[in-house]
């Protein structure tokens, strides 16, 4: 079952059009990866889906409901959560307070204690540091907190933008392990990631975005075997 459908999406900033008719879909309980060069429009796509920038044309359906013109707060309440690049935690607030704010924003005030408890089960290190200021956490811990804030809302679809950016290799492995665990739990994930090899290895489906257009799609495994993709995004030769 398709949980997210995007048809001919056009979006941009001011007079600049960045996305030129993007179409893709996400099956329920799967992970779809979007790879592409810097400036291809990957972040713009996620921002448009979450309502942070307006959609100029096209259609977006979440569980069959048209959310194309919905404001960002309504999109969150419907279960589409966006974890932007750069982590962006509330640095002066504690881990607990960050999660409480996220639960309230998603309309989970009544069940927030239960949902936060579940998040701490998934991220034990955050539970250990629940009273620490978010700004005092390591980069990896802050990324875990950024993801945890979205998970408090029990998202139907999770949008992840460059979750491994700026992290040491060991922490990158930990973040990808957490993402894989969420996919196994049934969370539907749309992943934008600079580490194309890891993203494609994890993905059920994958899309290549170039200059605001989808130019190639297939399973993650298929794109890992595609010589043009490996040459462009994995630094490997395309020669036979």
C-alpha cells in the first residue's frame, strides 16, 4: 500500500523554481532513499512535503488524503514528520524538555509520558542524559535526539534529511542502525543522505534526483549495481 504519493511536484524559493515536476511514491513500512548531487533539490523536496515552503503545482497524498495545500502544523498532525539537516535541537532545553515540546506540537500531550518512555527504550543514551541540556550532547547524541523528537509523534511517514552529516564514521554506523531498526518497526521513511552507498544499501526503493527532476529509480540494490550511479555518487569508475 502506498502511504505517500507525490505527483508532478513543483516548488522553489521566490522566483527560482527548484523542483520541476517530481513524482515518486513510498510504500507503507518501507524506506525510500533519494540521492543526488548538492543543489539537486533534495532538501527542497523534503521542505515542500512538510509544508515549510509552498508547493507551486502538483499533488501530495498521505494515506490517500490530499495534503498539497495543508499548512505545516496540519501535516505534522496527520503524521508526516520532518527531521531537517543540521540537527537543530533546542540547545538550552534538556533532552526531556525537547521531547515534551515535540509531543505537544504533534498533539500527543495526553500520551506524552508513554511515547517519551518508548523513545527512551529505543535510545537508552538519551534516557541516561534526559536532564542534560541538549546543547551539551555530542553530535551523534544530538542527531539521535532530533530523530527521537519526531518519533515521539508516532509518525506515519518520517522524512530524514542528511542524518549522518558531520558525524564520525562510528557514529554514522550507529545512526544508520537506528534508521534500520525504525524501518523494521514499520515506520515508513523517506531518506535524503549524502552517504549514497549506505543509503542505497538500506533502501527498499531509491530515486536519483538531478536538477530538480527524477532521472532514475529502482530498488536500492539495483542502483548500487548501476555503473552511472556508482560513478556519479560513489566515486567509482563507470568503465566496464
